[in-house]
């Protein structure tokens, strides 16, 4: 069917391809939550020139500023509510459809693994037979096996339209959007956009953060942000019962970034910390929504062996088991 042994009896060609586990590694990383670094946002507002000033005055950031001003003018909400609603709208209208598409791709990739394994076993046998006929060494046989396995996997990706790189689309959209909105809020907070907007921000907060242009001195927003991000990381980590070494390293790295975000969020205007917190909350909500069997069927996400009919109960049970105190 697949013509497994099609090029086996030819001479060595291009370099051997990577094993399927390495090709699918990008999809595993894409599944994990992406937490963009806040270095640009934490840069001093008065630093002259440089990449930060160029980025803060770029067209996408000005578009984000205009969108925030238009949303506030249309809704008539206080600025703190406008920031929360803006984050919710962006997450729902932009990243949620992309996240659903990503889940669909990852489900297809997961369902392909048994077929890839079966075809790999058949290919290994055919390479062995052909190698004995032509007197190949073990090195040459391994070269042909990897070369043909790459071709087979590529044909499967094309057939099911699920190349792993497509699963990274969410990251390439979410991170730039997050950075642009963050810098737009910083511009509004420090008066780069308009001094009148800065004055509105100074009185547009609520509760303990009434001044959106000042950092949260109570650290409630930064600590809440860190806890929210860590919760997202742990929920995702529970999906991988047999995580690879690379996946474990990636998860630990994201944990470190989540903790580092706490002091960073304590040094930026409260408007930015509020946006980060609301964006993370919506991200967690959407990720939990994508676990729902009903919602997955509505999004035409293929069912996999790892799917559960009681995902939320399983998450609570797994967290309780992982973090309970052992006597």
C-alpha cells in the first residue's frame, strides 16, 4: 500500500532522517502552555533608543493602543474592566479557535502513532530482507530504514493534514499579541500615548489597585499571576503520565518562568499585571473547556485513547494524589 521498500535497493542518497519521536517533539512542546518572557515589558520606560523603544513605538503596538481606546469608548467601562474585557475578547476571538485547531492536530498525531509503529515494524523487516540480499552493513541498513521511515511519516502527515509544525501556530500568534498589548498598556500608563489617557489610568483602577499607572505594592496581582501560571503548568503536566526527559525539562523551565514573572509583574504598572492575570485566567478557562468531551465534539476534535469522559474529576483526583501529604 505504502510502497515501503520502494527505494531500498537503490544506492545511498540524502542524509538519514530523524526518528519519528524527534519529529513529534515539536508537537509535545506546543501542547504545553507557552509563557512569553516579560523582559521587554520590564524595561525602563525612560531608556533612550534601542530595541525596546523601537518595539514600543511600532505599528502593532499603536494598533493595540487604538483598540483599547476604542473598546473603552464603546463600552463606557472603567479602565480596569476594559483591560479585563479586552484580554477576554482577544483570548476568545483569537486564541481559542487556534487552540481548538491545535488540539485537533495533536489528536490526529496521537491517533497516528499505532499506524506509524506498525509500518515501522514492517519496514524494518523489509530492510532486513533487502539488506541480506544486497549484502548491506548494519550502518547502511539503518540509513535506508530512517530514510524510508521519514518518507512514510511525511505521507501520513500529508494524508491527515496534521504536520507537527502546524501545532505551533498558536504560539506564533499568542506571544506577539501578548507583547503588543502589554507594551500598549505600558505606553498608556507612562503617558507615551496621551497624557489624558495616563490621567484616566491613574484613577481607573479598583479595590487595592486604584492607580493603574503604579506597580501593585501589595503584590496581590503578581502573586496571583504566578499561582495561576503554575496551576496551568501543573494541569498540563498531568496529561503526560510518561513524560520524556525533554518534556520534563520543558515543564521545569516553564515553572521557573512562572516564578520569575512574579517579581517582574511587581515592577510594572498595575494595568499590565492585571492584563497578564486576566489573560492567564482566560487561558486556563479555555484549556479546561477544551478538555470537555462535549466541546471537543463541537470542534470536531478526533477522540483519542488518552481522552477521558470525566476530565475534570480526573484532574482534581490527580492533583490531590500528587500533592497530598504523605504520613
